């Protein structure tokens, strides 16, 4: 059983719409959660971190965490073609741990 | 903030040849360092991680090895490359308790 699950997509949204990316994780005691963006041929880039239940907003990005349901999501408002990329969800089982568990990623296409 | 360097950026090697990929980190000390491989269209596979000089943990048994001769230097090696070693190799660094950051990567093609 995979530890971090993401829909592989592709998720296609029109420019200006809200893109919603979801992720579930299996380890109930996980403490730290991250979203990375990876453009084709490039390395992953950290865009959001979230550690407590609720929402965290940064510009057009909002990360949402629900530990009881073991899911974390990323909302991208006013989606732009430049947001087209693969988004990786990552979970650190405990604070200060050595390993971060990555999902396989969701491909997002924003149509102009 | 830390900066992660990897070289070379791209590499084409014949089957059976040796490999050495280098990663160096600036702007931090005593980081946890990681080597990942990403096959085309696939997720990240953790290969090795290191919590200090000379300390290497292997995640996947294969013909690759890693070394950490200095605090901010991490090397990935192979004595004989296989076709299946082709991929995008990423070095990552984690300082403190939270986020992991990635270097620019090395794209390896084994022919």
C-alpha cells in the first residue's frame, strides 16, 4: 500500500479557474506536509508547507490539512498557464525525521 | 538560505562504464543529504540518505553506492552502469526539522 496517494491526472482547468489538487496519506501520526511543483525536465520546487489543521494561504496558493481524515490539498486560485506542472505531495512522518515520503504527483494543465 | 549544486547537468554513458555524480551544498551546515532517482514520467525513488560525514543509509539494493566525504558533499557512484540506471538524479538537502530542498538534477542516459 502506497503511503502517499495522489491522482496522477492530468487535471485540466481553464485559465482563471481554481485548480484543486488532493493527497491522502496512510500514517496517522504524520506531522509535516509539503507541496512541491515540478516543471517538465526540472527539479521539484517547494511551494507550500503546512503543519497544523486548517488552511494556510500564500498568494494564489492555499494548502488545506485535515489530519482526522488524513488528507491534504492544494488550491490554486486564478490558475495561469505557467502553473502547468506536476505537483508532488510530500509527508514527513514526524518532525525532525530523516525521510520525507513523496506521492507520485498530479499533472496539472491550465488551458489559455 | 541554502544552495545545492549538482554536476554534471547531463551525462550520456555506455553500459558498463563507471559513474560519479557530485552534489555540494552551500549556506548550511550538517544537513541531511539525499539522492533520489526519477525515471521518465515516474515518481521519486529514494536511493540513499546521509545524516553525517561517512554515514550512508541505502534504501534500494542495486549497483549504486554513495559517499559523504565532507559535511556538504555527497557523491553517487557506480562501477558498472546498467540500462536501467538511466533517469533524473536529484540531490536534496534538509537542514533543521522541516523542509527538504532539491538541487537542479543530473539527467543520465545509459546507452
